[in-house]
C-alpha cells in the first residue's frame, strides 16, 4: 500500500531508510558472551535516511521520503514523526506482514556508540518505488541516499536525477563496496574518515570527509580544496551526526549555497546535533545553526 500517488514538488528527496532506534546506555562496549547491566533504555526515531530527511526539513527544505515501512507500531512512529516534521509522505510504502527496520544501539559513557541494523521492510525498496516517484525526483533540487538502502534503489534514483540535472548526495554509511557506476552518479559523497578510505581514486566529483569535532575536509577530484574547522560541543551522544551533516548539506545546496558554504552550514548543524539524546532530539533549525556560525564570526 502506497500513499496517494500525487506529486507534491520537493526541494530534497531522500531515498530513505527508517529504523526505530532501541537505545541502551552502557558503560562500555560489551564483550562477546558478556551480559552488562544498562543505565537506561529508550526507543527513538532513527534510520540514516529518515534522520537526514528530518535534518534537511529542520534546515528549511521541503523534503519528501521514498521509503518502505512495516504496518506496525514502529511504522506508525515513523509516520507520526514525518507528519510533525512536515515531510512529504506520498511515496511511503507500507508493507503488510513485514516488520519496520530497527537498530539496536549501545551508547557508551564516552558518548561513542555501536549499532546493529535489521532493515526489515526497507530491504524491499527498489526500482518500483523509484519509478512511482520519478516525477518528484526529476523536479527536486537534491536527491540523497545512504548505504542503508538497497543499492538498486539508489542507482535507479540517481540515474533519474543525473539525467534531469538534479544534485545527488550519497552518505556512504555503513561502509561497503560501492560500484564505480554508482560513484560516477554521485555529485557529493559524505563519508567519515574510515568510510572515506575506499572512495579516493574512484573518480568521485566531490568527497566531504566528516571528522567529528575536527570539522570536515572537502576534496574535489581527489584534491583537498578546503578544510572547515570543527566545534567543541558538550557531547551527549553522536547518533545521527553524520546524517545531520548530509541532510543539512542537502538543504543548503537546495537553497543555492556553494559546496564550501553548504559544508560550513552542515558542519554547524552536525555539531549541534550531538548535544541531545539520540538521532533527532538536538537536530537544529536553520536559525539555531546560523546562530552558532555567527558566534564563530564574532569570536
Ligand atoms: O546514523 C545513525 C543511525 O544509524 C541510527 O539512527 C540508526 O537507526 C542507524 O541507522
């Protein structure tokens, strides 16, 4: 079952994953075979795609998601979130008899985390979902995806986007081999340092390597062209920081910022995102991230 197939135009289209994040806070990584008592447990909205979509929407972009969810409580949690965030859901497919995606997350006392994702209904996202949304993809300014969705869906969407002159952004997380065909269709890749290793030398137009509190580095045709200073924040946890960067970058490009300006905007948004619990609680509005950037200019 897909929502009514109308086509509200969007600035940013996200080929999205959705997960309910099952977050346990534990002192440290758990050893094999060990049981560790957690400090707390929460269920929060997550999924790299949905997180990036929320980030872009809070930065002022009109955002639509192309995504599969289950007909279950976690799927309803997704729909409630997207409604609250003003995200267009005309291309949400609700898959009967399939579970929504879930991510089991352990957040350690030092703020770092480890994540196991079971994609559930998201594993079925493919060409058919993209075909139904071809009109909104062609009329968008930016199309973004992550490695959490099947590559067939990303490839199909990025082919349509490239043919229509729409900017494509791929967050290559979690790290995995990417076919040269897909890399060639990416205008911007946003890996973290470990994900970046396999991407250089493959002809990507632009790679922005995100480095947490160290900021980010912009490479164009494999040459370092700019570095952006990081922020020192009170880190609660880093869940969704990379997704916030990608979503905020998409929103900034959609409103016409250059790649360097957009990376600065995304850097500020990602910095603020680590100051709250879970993926989306502290994702900033445009006014909030611009206020942080202003602070730097005034200092
Ligand atoms: O990037 C953070 C996200 O990764 C979490 O929200 C979790 O759902 C996994 O997809």
